[in-house]
């Protein structure tokens, strides 16, 4: 769709956009090669491999395009060690005039490969317009799209206002503590340094992701008393106590959670209610390997543990979520003979939600309309991503996720990203830079 057919955006009819759109079209092969190169650096997390290598790759590339770069290692964060250092890169291109800073943040890590692949997960094969590999959609395709958009923009408008930043950060797949959280603590996302943040996660080229639900993770242990398995009445079975916990969840907690609905536009629809996954359960002796020929000894288990993964809505409070679970456990302690428990909180993340009228939302919405010919869909994510750190630690509210790729493919075998989808996202990103970092097209030039 050409720029003239989207009257909702002033920038859509800006004649200065012609050279920018040409610069994007000229970079199609470069976009493909860049995406392939990024996929071919296996940045598996855990354990956190090749972060330095991918930062060096981005450093070489972005310095050639006129960016200043900084390497930042997140010393002392979870997983950071000499074998697997948590390296991050922040690249900045300062414009010729004062103005806001637009920051594209992508995580460089990918999750384990898993089974079921028919393509080389680190081959980056291009087939029928799709590029395959672990991280193709989540989110090296988005990183590549933002780089091409920024490069096309600064090459076309070297005298732009403000600044363009691109960061490649570690550890998003394991919580972002060695990546965006660390950078936010060091001031890289402070509102006086950065004004607009776009995270090119694979939310689809025509959707704007405003935020995400919260999460609370805890381990619950029930206790018992060891005894001979032939005389369980002489001991106390921790697994049966855990059965009572799960029964209380089934009869009380799950029905209460299912009845709660959020106004957040979470996709898929099922995630508009509160949810809880029981991540693992283990009681008694260490589990036997499946191929073991050894027989277990006969003991009443004195400990049983589960890990729960409770996702909560912006309408719920973290304290309320906690109290609901501990209330059930305390009820069992009061009423069930010999019941005792321990609860260890593992982690929590608060929900994050950017206003629809925030400047970055409005800008990207106008440019999606101009490129795609239809208004964007607004969504929120069931799971969290690095927006939580930019919001809570960085105190920056003007942040969205927008990028190419289908969320459903993330972490799956034969993950891919479409070249045409990336090209459309590049256009949206570059045009958003033009809207935010060029003077208004109808601004009257000031006489000297
Ligand atoms: Zn991701």
C-alpha cells in the first residue's frame, strides 16, 4: 500500500518518505543475510552461550553504520561467570539536532533447540520466503528488522533530530536480569536518556503489544515423617499432604481464578483470566532413571515439593495473589491433622501496561495503518518480557513490543520468520523513526 492512502497520518503523505522507502527496498538482501548471520551464532540460554560473539558482530556492523557502541557485562547477575559472561551491547547514533531518543531493544538469547526439527536450527536456511532457525522469530528476525530500519533511516536522514539506539541484551529467556534489568539499573532506560522504546518481539507486524500479565513463582513443601513402607501408619506421608494441597487448589483456587477477567487485551483469549501452572511435583526418594533396574527401598516420604507458576491480571495485586495461596495452606494447617508446610517465593513480576494514547503507541499505530492499510490490533502478552524492567526499574512508561513473526512459533521446532513480514515491519519501524525524529512536514522553515 502506498503512503498516500493513509490520511490518518501526516507523515504518510510526506514526500521525504520516498527515498526512505527506496532505501528499505534496496536492503532486502541485506536483511536476509543479517537475519541468517544472527541465527548462525548459537546464543543458547541456558547456559548463555556466545553473548560476547553476537555483541562483537553487532558492534562491527553498527559502527560501520555510524553508531557509537558500548559493551556492558552484567557482572554478578544470575548465570554470569567466566565461562558464560552476560554481555550486552548498546549502540547509539546521535542526530544533528536536539530531540527524543528512540530505542529498539532486542534480546540476543534463544531457548534450547528441543526435538522435532526438519531444518538445521542454526543453519538460517531461506526457503520460499521463510528463514528457519532457533530464534528466527523470537527474536533475531525482529533484531535484524530494527537494525535495517535504523540504518535506512540514518542513511537517508543523517541530520535527523534526537538519537536512535539499538541494544542487544542477554538473558531475556531466563528473566532478563543479566540484560535489560541490569541496563535499567545502570540508567540506560531512564526517561532523561531514552523517551520511546520499541521491543521487536514476535507479536506480528500488524499488532501492538501494550504490556503483559504479572507472574508469581513459589515452591511449596509439605512435610511428613519417614517410616517403613509396610507400616505407613507409623509415619506420615508428605505426598498425601500435598494431595490435599492440590485438592484445595482444584476445588477453590482454580474456580476463583477462572471467574476473574481482565480488561487487558491479552491474547490468546484463555489468558484473559488468572491462570496457574503446577510446574513440577516431587516427593520422597530421588526419582529413578527410567531405564534403571534397581528397585526402590520402602519408605514413607517425609517431604513433597511443588513449584507453582501463577500468572495474574493487572486488576489483581501481588499481595492478594500470595494471600490467596497461603490462606488455603493455613486452612489446611488448621484443619488437617499433622499438616505442615513451607512456602518459598522464587520470583515475581508485576503486570505492565502502556496507555493506548502514549506517544510511541500512537506513532506506531499510524505507521501500521499507513503500511498495512488497516488499524493495528492492540494486544497484551500472557507471559512477561523485558518491558517489566523498563517500566519498573527504568521508570519509562512509553514502551511497547512491536515486531515481525508469529508468537505461536516461538520456542517451537522449525521456528521461522517471513521475509515479507520483516520488510513490512522494517517499513513501520523506519517510518516511526521519521515521525518521531524529523521536523513536522508542514513546519514553516525559520528564516536565518
Ligand atoms: Zn523473545
